[in-house]
């Protein structure tokens, strides 16, 4: 059973073309991401790119005893292998896990994998930049980033804990900045409560964990409201609690079998410009495929210690890659399916958070009209999706005979079952996501703030009364095992 990053790597060795490695010396400065762009990044990365295996870099310049793994989740098929689920059913798996959570198990610490080696910030010569081979994805980035860190903190009032992923830029020997997307983010709410009291917020960042934790951590409200610990979804996926270990220097917990753990505190009231070391004005590549602009005032984490396993593996990703699609998109599908089933039982057959939207901006809904009164409910399904995941920008609704995971088939429906003047529904002035470069007053003067968008529904379903006229050609069903087909050489 997969229970940590190392067992995940071993599991993938069983499958063809799902994991690869290189022993060639590679620089974490721009080279790791530059190589993986060609190997298997996919997603919204600038072409040429493709879907390919995860890649383990075993010879990182300046870090002789550490490795870098990239692209672990950059394939829906690979996620299916790691979660033991058919790729087209992953949304349903996550939906059921969210409905049947298993809370994490908290232990006092002691002999735990993530604390095999300990480096205290109080020690002379401590420098996190020399301990972690955190990649810088492009030469214009603000600096090296931790992109796959499971950030764990607790509500200073209620004590309820939560885990999320944020971009973390290493700024000095013992400081990093933390970016929060504006809106409802659990850890940001905890930070605000602590700041109002004038106290620092203890926080742990676990890097290199069971991929079930990485997927589960990407759920968002309303599916997982404030106070819901997403580690319980990971527990449900593995059918056992996620084990948490007490940190060595702060009053908080970390994921016990992580490869690395950073222990620190979000310092009350302290802010730092993200590109303070580079002055490029650029942060890092983000999921829409563009490099994000730096934030002028980000919260600062003061690092207290770094712990890790022997010969640790730091896990990373390219922001716009298929990895983001898997991590953000599959929980999005689960959230939509949960609400659709409550409102329109049996009508929505499946949902795909499309890769072109980074798993956030676009959803394709497969809808089955079963009776005449279902006409119009397909548009209700689209509205429900926009409610289930507020960062959605576009929803495409297709019939049950369309493969939602095949973009060509979806575009076929758009071309043969859609008329722009009657099948387009627009909802202007709705809050979406600030990383979309069209969502701001400079693009559309009618928009009052960044992150506001016109949400659009594309109804590519056949009107119920015309279904007989839109039957796809019916080919003979055959059993391909009856035929021996070999390459012609």
C-alpha cells in the first residue's frame, strides 16, 4: 500500500512509462523545470510539452545527498495508479472520501521518519537554502520556491487544524514568504485571527508525502468549510488515519512520514516584497500558463528548524503543469459531483475539470436528459457547478454520448450541437480568480476589481425533442480480442 512518497515511487515502478530518473548533474536553478517541460509537464505549459513520466533527479548540483522528484501527479492515469482507481472515476472516489472522513492521528513524536535528521535555526551557519534543493522554475522567478509543501496550522481560537498548499519563496537563511490567494483560505483565516491578537502563528510545512494527502489538501469551500480538516479525506482514501508528529520547536504537528518538514511561525504584522532578492517583478509560473506578478506585501514565516529523512527527496512541480490539473481539478470534480447529486440525482454522469483551465477555470459536464422535463435542467447543472466551485469561469455541458475527457469530442459537440446566440449564457461581474489576466479593469473597464469575471455557460446538449435527429453513427460492436493485429514491418 502507498503510504508515503517512497512507497509511491516504488508503486509506479510497476507501470510502464510512469516514472523515470537521471543521474546527470542538474542545477535546481531553472534547469530542473526546463528539462521536465519536455519530459512530461503537459497542462498549460508553453509548447512543446507533453504528458510523460514523473522524473527523479538523483544528482542535484550542490546537494550530494538529496534528490528532486517532479511530476508525480502530472498524469490522470498516474493518479489513478496511486489511488487504485480508474482515471475517469477519480472524481467519484474523492466525493465519497470527503463524505466519509477519517480524522488524522496525533502522536507526541519520538521515532518518526521526518525527524531522522534535525537542523535548528539557532545553530551557527544555518541556511535553509543550503538544506533544501528547492528549484527556481525560470530565470526570472523571484527565487527558489517550495511548490508542494503541505502547510499545516491550527485555529488559535478553536484549535482546529487544516492543511493547504501555498507558494513559498525562500528569501533568506531563515525566512520565507507565503502567498495567499484572496478569498476564503483556511490558513489565512487562522493567520488573521492570530494577528488580531498580536501573536505569531505556528506552522509546519511537510514536503514529500503520500500523494493522497496532496490531492485531498486541494479541496476548497463550500465542500470543505472552515473547520474541516482535509487530512481526513486523505485518511478516507487510504482507509486509515494520516499520522501526525509533534514538531520539535513549535507547538504544532507535521506529517510524520514526510521527506522534509520546515517548522516556523507566521510573524504577526511582518510583510515582505516577494522579489526582494531579484527585483524582476515576477513571482513564478502559475497554473493559467503565465508567470505571476509579485506581491508587494506578503506574510513572512520565520523558520525555527528543518527536519528530514535520511537521503531525502524534495518534491516539486511546474506551476502550469498537468500536476496542478490533477491536484486542483479532481477535488473540483468531486465538489461539483457532490452538489449535482443532491440537486439533480442521476442526471449528471460525470464531470471533468479541464486541463486547459488548470483544473480550475473550466468544467465539462456530461448530462443525461431522461424525460421531457429535463430540458433546461442541464443549465441548472451548470449553475450548480459554478456554485460548487466559485473559481470556475467556463462550463461546457454535453450529452451522455460525448467523452468529456476527449477534447476533440467536446469540440465536436460545440460545433454540431451549439448555436452561439441561443446556447450561450453569460453571468457578468462575478468573483473568480485573480490569476486570470483578463480579470481586471485594464482588460475590461467595466470590472471594478481584479478577480472579477464574466462566467459563461456553453450549452452543447441536444434539445430533448430533437434527440432522434442527433444520433451518432452506429458501428458494429466487435470483440477486439478475436483479432490478432500486429505491426507491418
